[in-house]
C-alpha cells in the first residue's frame, strides 16, 4: 500500500488537497505511515522524536476526513475563532474524553483536550474534537490548523 493507492480512493476534486498536505508534511520532517481500516486507507503523519501523530486522513460515510491532533491548541486558540461555523460545531459538539471522568474507560495513550472555546470549557476526545470533513469550505482552515500545530511542535 502506498500514497498513490490512497489517492485513488479520494474523490478526484480533493486529490490535489491530499497531495498538497502530503508534500507539505513530508517536506517538514513528518513521517508518513499507511494502514488500512474498515472504511479504507488511513494515512498518518508523525512528527517529533516520539513520533506523535500530527494528523490522519480517514474515510467515513461522508467521504474523506482530516483528523488533526492539536495537542498545542492552547497556543493558537485565536485561530479557532476564524473557523467556518461547521468546523466550530464539530469542536463544540465533540464528546467529552472519558479520561477526564473515568481514566480506565479511555485508551491508555489518550490525553484528551481541555481548553476554553466560545465561552465553554471543553474536555474533548482527541479522536473526534478535530475530525473535519474535507470539502471546499474546510480545506483552507484545515491547512491553517496543520501549519499552526506543526509550528507549535517545532518550537
């Protein structure tokens, strides 16, 4: 399995975006990892000595999704305010991380996200808080968030 195999499953009008993100992240020292899941390929990009995942491309019924792991979100909260309403809704409606209430019920590697957004204190699941549908409206914001998170991890 390689990146070109993954691209064949991506809707043609968004292949340029997937390729653009791949080029940007691999040129910025992110390691590409490919795997398969029930709904198709999973493309992950890891950054840093501990190889923490920065983002994945995954498939859902809606189509291609970008899952961002924004572990440094507190450093660019102002950017969240500029997101389209559909992306803000995803963040605000993401389920609470079980780790905050009952740690054994959550994955041992999960840390969840705790931050304030639009007057609400969120304790969100890291797997759904920043899981966005790839479409014409979300693409510019997904790119911005990826760049902000990578910049934060480099510093």
